[in-house]
């Protein structure tokens, strides 16, 4: 990315299923950004942020991917739902709510998930105490 990178996000530990879901989605987003989006030219940028918000006694992880400076998004591109778009939607929908928008300046994805659900480790036979 131009201008280097910055990170001012909290540390978040993900369980195995959430880690797989996020890594698959971000890999697909990165691939698409390099081929068609913000990272396909020298002026584009991708900003990835996440935060933890408290809502109704639950901690919610809010993660976002925002592309800027890429080529203009055509209406046809925003209406296509290819394999990659379905992979992103199904991977992250399993963790919580997602909003995927094709803004004039670039693709924007916001995923919101209960932190406790993302950290669930019982699928490996590990309880919350780590045993």
C-alpha cells in the first residue's frame, strides 16, 4: 500500500472456525482488490479496521474493509455475484451480520459478530479454561 500501513486496533483472539472464515474472506477480498479494485493501480488503498463495541451486555467485533482510489466500479460489477462474492458472504455470514457495498470510491465490507461466538473453541474439544 502507498504511504505505509498503520494499525490501531485491539488484539482479538479468534476460535478456529472464525479464523478460517475471516482468512478465506480476506484472501478473496485481497485477490479481488489486486485484480479489479483499489490495489490494481498505484493510487489505490485498502483500509482494514476493527473495534470492539459493547451492545446490550455483549461485546461485538466490528471489522471493516474499505477500498479507495481504485478504478470506478461499474453497475454491472456491483450486480454480479460470482464465486468470490458468495464465498465472502457465506464465510462471514456464518460468524454474524455483514454489509457489502459497492461505493463509488470502492468496495466496502463491514462485518459485525458477537465476540464470544468468534472465540468459541469447543469445536476442538477445548473448554474455556484451555483444557
